[in-house]
């Protein structure tokens, strides 16, 4: 059985209440001397005391934990971001609980309710498009919540996103400047605002170059089975537009699957015949497609701002202060690797 507050109190001949106040960070507020606080902390360390976070949250209303819900834990982007968010949370004295929604509405709602039951102080989430009922309920309760990567413009909530439209525009216009005009777009999940913005960037770049949008060069890949669906989509593009000159991928996952497709079909994607561009990167690009132009997501900035903004909302709630949602749009670093 673990060491309790009572054990420490008996060891130091102090009251359990005094020990509790010190270990919960209220020593100065309660007028406890620095010497006594030092004795309590040293004793707790020597006895390997582990605080009961659930009990503390019930007493103080603060658990010092935040939840993170990701569409895919295995995706390198979300995995790297989770690591950054955990680092930023730990700097502020918070621990992180992570769950994957698999981009499934019911699972996401279940995870939201689970985190609430665990008394986490706030949640960072990349939401699915049609999960609004549970999110609206939480916002109605003034529950600290922050969206990243995806968000709902109509909701008054904190969000951190990248400049999807501008980054897409710059990538596609670069391909045009390099002489590629018949540029296909491979995208997915058109119900997501993120994907719509990336398509708009693609379309605007073509329009500014006075290039007509060709429906034959539009490839929408259902996310349920990327491997099978991207094969069908690219087969169709090459059949209906055999003179295709370039490819713009709205996600790095699509790009990786496309590179596998090119390899399987014996298509030399690095011959210089095709222009390539992708939103975000994958380590495989350096080996399989070294001339893939990318918009590199600012993962460190996303993590830093997400934690800061959520903790500010948590602090507002603890003080019953007025909360004003913040919108943060971060620029991507564009890496033109074919230059």
C-alpha cells in the first residue's frame, strides 16, 4: 500500500491538513513557514509519496491533467504533435492523457465523455466534422476546449490551425512556374474545412495562371481504405488524363500511398517529368521522392500555442473570469526541393 498524507503527518508530527496544504501548493497562502514546507516536501520525497490525483481534483476542482484526442495515433504528424504537447504541458506542471478517435464520431464522443469523467481540466482535440453535438454540450458547460488542425468557424472556441489555403496556393503556383500545367490534386474527406481550404488554394493558383480546372485531374480518395482507393483514383486519372504533368497531395498519407502506387506501376516519379507537392512531409520523401515540394507544419508552434491557450482558459474558469476565445493561424515553412 502506498504512502498516505497521514503517514507523512505522523512522521513529522504535523496535522494531516497542514501536510495536504503544503503538497497542494497552498503553503504560502495558508501562512505555513518555509522551513515546515521544506520538511514536508523532503519527507514526501524520501517516503516516495504519490499523490492521489483524483482525490485532489475532487477537493480542489483541479486535476493538473489535460486530455488530447487525435484522429490517428499512428500518423507521424499527430504522433510528433502529441510529443510536443506533452512536453509543453509538463513544463506547466500538467500531465497528458491521450486517446485516438480513429476519426469515428461515436468513439470521439465516448472519449470526450471519458475524459470528463476522469476530471481532466481541459481537452485539446482535432475534431471530426459531424461530432458537434457532444462538443456543443461541453462548450455550453464552459468546459475548457481547444481545436487544432480542424475547427468549426461557427463555434466560439479556441483553435490553432495552419494557413491551409495560402500554403496550398504557394505549392501549386510553384509547380506552374516550373512549367507544369496539368496538375492533379489528390485529396480526401471533403467534409473537412481543412481539405476545402487546401482545394481552394489549388484552384486559386490555377485561376491566377489562367489554367482551367479539369475535373479529370481531381482525385477524391475515401479515407476508409487509402491503399485500394488511391489505386483506383490514380488509375482513373492516368486513363482520363494521360498527359498529367504534376500531383498535389493534400496530405502526406496520400502522398506516401501514391509513391507506393508509382513504384508498383513502374512509373519513375523522379525523372523530372512530373511536378510534386504535398501538405506536410514524411521521412520517406527524402528517399522515395527527394524533389517533393512540401509545406512543413510548425509542430512546435502548434503545440506551444495549444497548451498555452488551453491553460489560459482553464485559469479563467478557475477565477470565474470572462473567457474570450483565441484564433491562431500559423504559417507553414515552404520547402521547394525541386529548385
